[in-house]
């Protein structure tokens, strides 16, 4: 594997292990190809993707923060949620009024 994608994999795995939920804002859309290339198993509304030996759900922003929040809400309301990567291509974090504020204050990539 190329060193940079390997580095991204490792960063994501570490953050998912430590925080369980990672919100990834990609304002310049620089990592769309990386996210699109993740090994995935589309077995439901949110696909499972594999990062090294870690499996996580992947939620992609599709233009509506409220739809995204509704989609991930059942996964994040547990005491110890399953790993979840929320990817927002073309979006910047709004520190004052984000619908994802409770999720994106703990860890961002």
C-alpha cells in the first residue's frame, strides 16, 4: 500500500478505536477517491467498510445534515456505539450551529 493511504488508514483506525465516532470534514474534496476505494460491504442503509482489521459503518453526507443525523442517530445513541465514520465531502465544520455538533466536537479528522 502507498505510504499516505496507509497513514490515513492508521489514523482512522486509531481514532475509531479511541472515540468510536469520527466526523471527517473534507472541504476541498481531497479524499473522495480514498473513501470511495475503501473495501465495503453494502448490507444495509450504511455500508460496512474495512480499515485494516477494523470494520466500521460509513455514513456519507448527501446534501442534508438533518438526513445524515437521522441516518446515524440509531448508531450513536448506545453507551458504546459501534465504530462509525461520518464523511462530509465539500463541507466545512460549523462550530456554532452544526446539526452534528454533539458528534463532531469529540474527534475530527
